[in-house]
């Protein structure tokens, strides 16, 4: 997960594609918009589902044109061919705590 975040920060589209499971990898992965600044990654939870599947919940923070953004996702990874692949993710409901 951390290496994929770093690849997004550095616009390493080839690395992002190489770590995305071929069955779900989009044909077009865009680079960051100009002036996007990534501010950090926080891993909230790592959960092993089985020997070949795991979930990683994370929050990635960024800023674009002075506006802060948070990407909160629960990513699904599978272990195949002796490596972990990103499959897909879901966005949990926003925190309701104040």
C-alpha cells in the first residue's frame, strides 16, 4: 500500500499499473493534476482475510488549489504469482463523530 501511495505521489503510472490486478486494472490511469500536493498517508487497519486475500484501510490527504481533500478507502489485495496485487476498493461511510 505504501509503495502504491508513493507511486501516486511521484506519478509513476507504470508502477501503479504493474501492481494493479490485470482483471480490474483500468486502461487509462491519469497522472496527478498540476499543482496537486500529496500530504500524507495513514494506514488505519490491515486485515488478513485468508492466505491469499487482505484488506488495507487507509486515508490519503492532498491539497489542490488551496482546498484539502481526503481519500478514505478500504482496498482489497490478492496474493497470486508470488506477489500482492491491488484489486479494488470501497469508500466507507464518512465518520459521523464530531
